[in-house]
């Protein structure tokens, strides 16, 4: 039986990259129960912050993940989320809003290490490292 797919926030992927002992990472723990997707925006954030020596590592990881494009539905959801957060004076960074909107649009849970930001998006289902 296929494992359910979840969306990973950039923080989970970066944590996996940075830790020497990969078995101690949130991503490693999640891999037992889930397959992974990431927003194309997370891929962008990772590539912008990486260098030539890291290129092979990231290319291998991106082949494992489903990369979800950013399109009209995600933008529409993100605009609603942005307005709601702004009206409540709880605004978060635009990339986080777009990543959250991607998960919402595809009916995926979002795994993150940045709970304080993403929990502000009410319709988002989160998986956090306990």
C-alpha cells in the first residue's frame, strides 16, 4: 500500500541537509510513514541558499520529492490567507503563505519546524516535530 503524501516546509529539508546524523532529523522520522512533496517555492528557497558544492546533494533530493508548481489556485488561496492574517495583525512571510497555500490547495498536511508561523493559517493541517 502506498504511503500518503505530505508537503514539506523548507525548514524540514534544510534541517536534514545541515545535520550530520540524518537519522536524528524530522525528515528521516517522517519517511517511515509518508512520501514527500515540496512547493516549487521551497525548491527556489533552497537553490538560492545553496552553493555549487551542494548541487549534487540537492539534485538527488529533488528527484525523490514531487515538486508542486505555483499556479492560479495557490495564488488565490494565498491572497485570501494574506488578507486574513493582515486583518488579524498576524502576518507571516510571503513565501510561508505561498507554501501553506500550496499544501491547502493539494489537500496535503504540511510538515514544518516553524510551527509558530504556520499555525496562524487556520485551514492548514500541520505535522510538527514533537
